[in-house]
C-alpha cells in the first residue's frame, strides 16, 4: 500500500475543503454583487423613465401643447445623456428620436419593447449585448394610450462601468480568498511540520529500539501532547534499557549459579569414584545432596517465573494452618543459620486463624524470605521472625535481619524481575518477584523496609476473610 503522509492528507482533507468553501463563497458573492448592481441600475433606469413619462403625460392631456415638439425638446435637453440614452419609439415600433442624436441600426433587437407592449404594467426589460459587442441594459415603457405618434419610450445604459466595478470586487474577493489560503497553508505547514518532525524522530527511535539499541533518546522541545509522548517514550527507553541490563545480569547470574553447584557435584562425584573412602564418600554425598537441592530450588524458581510470564501461574488452595508452614520453613533453615553463625529468633504464637490458600506456595515465600535474611546477614547476625494476628483479623508475619541492608535508591526496584541489589550474593534475582506475586494472588501484601548497613524488614500480610468467602462461594 502506498504511503500516505500527514501533509498530503491535510492538503486533501483540510485545505481542499477550505478551497471548495471559498470557491462557493466567491460564486455566491459574484452572484449577489452582480444582482445588486444590475437591480440598482434597473431601478435607476425605471425612475428616470417614470420621470420622463410623467412629464409627457401632462403634455398629452393639454390640447394646446404640441406633443411631438415637447418630446423632441425633452430628448434634446435630457440631463442624463452623458450616462444613458433616451429613445422615443414611434407607432410602427421603430426608434424615431434619441437623446444622443444618432439613429441606431434598423435591425437593433428590442425584446424589451416587445415585452412592454404585451405586459400589463407596460414595462419591458432587456440585458445583453448589442451588435457591436457592447453589453447594455434597456428599459422600455409603453405609452400607446397616451399618443398615436409614439408608442413607447426606451432608456439604455452601458454596463461596462458596472461590469468593471463588479470585476474589481471579484478581483478583491479572489485576492482575499488567495490570502486566506496562503495564510492557512503557511500556518498549516508550520503546524504539520511541528508534528511530522517529532513523529519521524519517534519512528526512527522506535526502529532502533526494535533492534535492541536503547541508548538513543528523542529530543523534546515542546510542552504539548507531542512533548508528553516524547517524554513517555524516553522514559520507556530508560525502563527498557534498565530491564535489558537486568536481564543480561540475570542470565549471567543464573549461568554462574547453575555452574557452581554443577561443578561441585561433578567434582565430588569424581572424588568419590577415585577415592572410594567411606568418610569422603559420606561428605561428598552430603555436598551433592545439598547442591542438588539448591539446583532444584533454582529450577523451580525459573519455572515459577516462566509460569508468571505466560499467565499459567496457579494456586492449589485449601484451608491451611499458616503457622505450620512458617514453622517448617524456620526448621529447614535452622541448620544453615547455625553453620553461618546467624541466630534465628522465632516468636511463635499459640494459635492463628486458618487461611484459604496454597500451603506449598506460602511455604515457598517464607523459605525465600528467610533464606534472603540469612544470606544478607553478617556473621553473628540475628534474624527475628514474628507471626501475629492484626486488629482487623489478618495475619502478619515479619522477618527482620540486622544485615547489610538495601540502598534507598534500590529499594523501589527490589521486587522487579531480574533485579539484584547486591551482586556479591548468590541468587537469580527473581525469588522476591515470585514471592510478591504469590502473596498478591492470596490477596495480601509483601512490604520491604530497609536501611543500608542496618538491616531489612519484610512484612507479609495475608487476609483471613478469604477463607470465609471461598467457603460461601
């Protein structure tokens, strides 16, 4: 399909419509102007003719006056002879006398005379060209009942000056229309250019984004909607660039995280095979088991993340005891905490309300948060875990450490996929994102408070009313 530019569409749809409207306006103006001038000229001729015939009617009623002499005298002394010509038509329908003294051709067409003879009001009108090409207007008044020698009087005026005046107005009107079109074209092209250039720049920048180049930015010099769009696209580029960086770091981190346990498993397997010492074998089996479990957790995280991205992440919900799952998670990491000289303080209440949820997923969240708390704690650090019921009946679990903490600038991003605030620690960077998604699917919240160098506090809130809602449904 042929490319259709904004400029071309504007020329056709906008300027074309305006041009058509201006043409219609000009045609109406020409018609109105010509009609006005011609009507005024006709009224003027009629008034002059009425004045002449009015005076002659007085002479016709006076038997002592020579009517023919008075007609001749009136035509010779006609005051408007420099503007128009007054004619007397005899009873045979021929022009007998004229105010100019020149007799017209015998073949002169006088349809106005024929109309006046037949008309009830005795008037006849004609507008057209004479034999010499001059355009005239003629008005005839029949006086057949006034005198037997003359049958009508006719007044004729040239329309050259009137047509020149109309032409002048048309020229002025055309010039105004052209000026309007030029002004619209200038302002329109300026306006379109202010849109087309940024759009072209946006298109070129988007093409670079599509190729993976997020370094370019759109120059933004306006405060209108185009400027807002440019700002939004630049912000999008920042986010895409950040996401691309985090993705690359994630791939590098996961590759490293997978390589480390695989190397340990391979190394200990070769050692066991070569040494065949029961002590070494027992130690190697423990290492292989631990590293295999670590690999399993990593693969499970990746699978969960893949399900989240594809929309296939689901929960197997039922009534569950959240204390049992939290206790299991604490027990699982008790040995790891001792081995890393980290103390776990667990304040366990006697009882908490049951909730409706997926116990395996909830336990996965607790395991992930406790693992992070131990991982980012210093030697001799303390991880404090508290579970309690809130005033509105929800369950709140807090897991707090006094480790390295998180920078203030990193805090808003830590639940973002692929993001790792501390690259010196092991992990894929998606565990917290998965945990936050699981808690959100249970209708709860996962909030993180942290201060660099002082530790981190994670608060998990899960509503209990979901259980009653599910049972009723």
